[in-house]
C-alpha cells in the first residue's frame, strides 16, 4: 500500500504499540497491526558495520539488557542483546525476557510486513545514514510506502536532498516555521516542505493542534498526525478536530474508538 492510501483517520502503532510489547521490535509491530493499526511508526540508527536497525535511543541501555552506543556496535554484537529484557508486563513480570526478542534490522521489518505503510524517523545524525536507509528501501522497492521523518533540521535537509521523491514529515524547525506563519499572519508566503505535519497536541504553553491549525493545514494539502496519544478522551477530542492520524502506544483503544465512530 502506498503511504497516502487507506482509510482516514490513519492509525499508527507508535514504536509498534510500545505498551503492548517491547518497543520497536517485530513482536510489537505484529501486535500493533493485529490490534487494528494500519501503519507502523519506528525509529532507526545504524550499527558500526552499517546495518540500519530499528531502535529509538542512540544506546541500547534503556530497552535491552546490553549497554553501549548502537553506532559503536556491530550487528552481531547488537543482536546478542535481549530486547525483551526490560519490558514489564501488567503483573510486574517480564513476559518477553529470554524469548529471543532482538533489535530488528529495517530490512527484517520490511520483510516481515510487506506493503504496510511505515513512518520511519531517522534519529542518527553522525555518521549520516540516509544513504543506507534508502538502500534498504530500494532493496524492497518500498519508497512509495514510507514517510521519512527527522526532528533535527540537518538530518531532514539531507533526506530531502538525497531523496526528493520520498515523502517527508516536518523537522522541529519546520514546525516552528509553520506556527510562526500561522500566528504571524504570513501564510500567503508559506510553502509546506513536507506532506504531513506530525506534532504533539501542545509544546509548552503553545497549543499546536486546534480547529484553526488543522483547517489551515488541510487548505495547504497537509495531513495532521498527532503523537503520542494514549488516552481515549484525548483521542476523541482530536478526532473531533479533524486530525488525519493518531499515533499511539495502545492501538487497541484507538481502533475501538474508530470502530465506535464508524470509521473502520
């Protein structure tokens, strides 16, 4: 499926549904899709031997039983880490510990979930990994099913230079430019740099997702994807505003709400 195909509002399993299984693992992605998500959100870094891997942090310390920076480890070293070791179940147990859950490569995700639209945030700045990410996408003929995201403006600039044909989100600087144009009354001169405004509901005291901002984004041909929304009441309020996607760690709750509203 191409990235912009499928029903709206879109439902993203954030890091695969991080409250359901160890985040950014094959187990989490499978659980998120089984629960009703129609697309996956993930983060990537690269190992010392240039394998693109799916992990949020620059180190393995928080999510595995290992320690160290991803970019300093080979893939073989990384995959000796237990990516299920630290995931706590509702009963205070560790249901995925010792069950062979590993940090997956991006290639493994594409192989496991062919055709599923993916939101891939490139986290690693140095050394640059955009070319390596694109090589994996091209190996699976997957450019049309992905949106590439980056919070850092420098990474986003490299993405757009290397792959002008691939859809992108907004960097933090891009979001600030949008908000400045919106609140400063200079929208006539504003040109969106991406296809989806992926934002939290608020930053500090500034409310980013409002009826006005969603309407403006839609007039410009932008989708509005909101993260990370885990409470049903907030999901409902955002859907009432007309947002185009919910990114959530708990896809079953969002899927149930969409069904109740006749949107699935």
